[in-house]
C-alpha cells in the first residue's frame, strides 16, 4: 500500500483502472491490482484531472477539486480561475469547493448553467447567456423565455406562438396577416387598445359591403378610421 506523497498525509493513494493493460503508468504495487494506475496522492490530494485519460499527477489542495495548474479558465487569453462553488454534497468537516469548467466571466449568467456565454454577433465580446439561454434574435442580450426561442421583447404576442415578431409589428409573419382567406395585407390596429384586429384596414372599413359574409364578421370589432 502506497502512502500519499503530500507531506504529513498518512492516507493511502487512490488508483484508476488502466484502459490498456500495457499502459506504462500501471503499477504492480498498486493498491489492489497490477492493472491499475496509481495516483501519487490520496483522494483528498488527487487532482480531478487524474481521472481523465491524460491523468494529472500534480497535487491539489484539500479544499479544492483540482491542482493549481487546472484552476485556470480554458478560454484563450483568459487569466481568471475557473468559478469555484461550495460543494453542498461534501461530507467533509471543512468546506470543500468544486469548480465549473469556466471562470465567472465566461460562464453563462444562469446560476446552475455550466455552459459558455454565447459570442455576440457583429460586435466583439460575449452575451450574458449561453446558446441555450440567450434570445435567438440577432444582437439581443436578453434571456429567452422558458422553452421558447425568443425573449418577451422579440416573441410574437400570439399566446402559444414560438415565432419572432415581424419588423415594426408585435406579431410574427403568420399572425400579422389579415385573416380573410387570400388577403396578404397586415392586420389593422385598434387605435385605442393598440391590439390587432382580425382583418386588414381595407376589409374593416368596407365591412358593410360584405354584409353576407357571415355572422362572425358582423360581431367582430370594427376598425375606426
Ligand atoms: Zn493525501
Ligand atoms: Zn491537475
Ligand atoms: Zn475565462
Ligand atoms: Zn446557460
Ligand atoms: Zn430578444
Ligand atoms: Zn405568431
Ligand atoms: Zn384583408
């Protein structure tokens, strides 16, 4: 049984199974089997990257999850440390910390989301949210509505519609068109309520001429000219 290489530590080293039995790192003095690759350290002092294929052999501080080399944010040019949070599942008596893959600047602003912030189109820099959480409207920096592609500002105002608003309207390309079959004109807007009417301005203003069109038209709100 090998003892942890950290001075003063009396724990036994941990080991992982060698994927390849000819792996030169495997050891015949490993804790249990010759097909295991031993760490130089115990569980408390072994970097989380030891368990990955490359196998980090550096020592980590007890309270951290990785060695100093692996604390750095992987984004090119970033010198910040990967965001650290208290490990609430730890059963240790002293506070233990786990790390996100990225630093606080590059991680999505949603607290539990580990994803990278989305790159902003056109401008340099990042949006506050990741690809999964950002509004899909170009250059918008808002969070999208849950389960919808757009934020409140860019979503069609029709209740269950998932589409983006047309430029200059609060409805999507489908909902903004007059509901008279074959008519391609946009719906008229009620000047008082600012709500869209069912039909275009022409149809609304000439309504009496279409008196035989049916009950629904006669009971529909009238467009004020
Ligand atoms: Zn140790
Ligand atoms: Zn490491
Ligand atoms: Zn970073
Ligand atoms: Zn996110
Ligand atoms: Zn938006
Ligand atoms: Zn719509
Ligand atoms: Zn129309």
